[in-house]
C-alpha cells in the first residue's frame, strides 16, 4: 500500500516509508533518517483537529529551507502546532541536497523550532 498508518507517539522514517504517505493518527514526533539521494515521504496529520505533529530531521541534517522559507539549521524541527493543526495537514519532503531535506509542499500551519 502507498499509505502507512502510524498510531504511535514516535516513529522513525525508514526505507519502507519512502515514496509513501505516512498518516499519524495521534500526536506524534516523526524522525527522519540521514538524508540520501532518492528519499521522499509525505507526512500527514491524520489525528483530530488540535493534535500536534512534529517532524525532526536527523541531527546532522536540516530542512534546506525551513518552514519560514529561510535557510534551515541542522537538527531543528518543524511543527504543525496543536493550536492551529487540522486533520489533513501535511508536509511532502524529499532529498534536497547532501545538507538535508526540502519541503516540496505543505498544507496547514507549520512552525520552525526556535
């Protein structure tokens, strides 16, 4: 299947998730692996409105451009915060460069870790 449902509060994306849509059905922190060519995944907040979702890059990686559109910083998360999150909010991520992930598309409110 091209959809993977994750009811856990934490998960680590792996090879079995690449090219698929991961739907988090509870408040969750999703950890991305070290970046490599060909990796892509879509993370969806499949929980009730008001449920936070955090996406965390590998400690040595970053979002090449963060949620605000600025140059990212290694090991800084992006969050779909509970105050603004809606069921169906998403973030489509892919290999951006050897430095980290690129946010190809997103829906909903996403904030950068300070």
